[in-house]
């Protein structure tokens, strides 16, 4: 059985002093370090969450701007294509008109040259027939 004598009370007091000393020099600083570490970790988590939120917002803005730029580029491309088609149509119509005028001029010139050639050939044929007749008859007509 346990005897309750002076040694037991001295050991209980000793144990109490040891607990106080360990609490002051070991447990409180250790709890403070752990609490500080927890605050740092929580602060880092909050900062990471805010940075993540900021990154998501910036990505949303970037995608929005990218979508707007693509839409604007598409509309500009469509407008340029329409303008090019109008210009092509205008140039083709102008070329057709010039070709029609040029073809008409060439036809008129060919018709005139053919008529001139007919007249010249008719004159030469008459002269040649007169020459041949004179040679055959042996006298001038």
C-alpha cells in the first residue's frame, strides 16, 4: 500500500513545479510557434484563394476580349470580302464594256477595210479586164 509521507508531498510539489516550468519554457512557446505557423498557413491559403479568384477573373476578361476580337475580325473579313466582290464585279463590268466597245470598233474597221478592198478589187478587176481585152483584141478600147 502507498504511504502518504513527506516524500510523496515533495514529489507532488516537484511535479507541479516541473509542469509549471515545462509549461512556461516548452509548451507555451511550442503552442505559440504552432499558432503562428497555422496563421501563416491560413494567410497563405487565403492569399492563394484570392490569387486564384483574380486569375479566374483575368481569364474571363481575356476570353471575353478574345471572343470580341474574333468577332470583330470575322466582321472585318466579311466586310473586306464583300468590298472585294463589289470591286471585282465593277472591274468585270468595266472590262466587258471596254471589250464590247473595242469589238465594235474592230468590226467597224474590218467592215470598212473589206468594203475598201472590194472597191479596190472591183477597180483592179475592171482595169485588168480592159488590159486583157486590149491584148486579146490587139487594139485599145
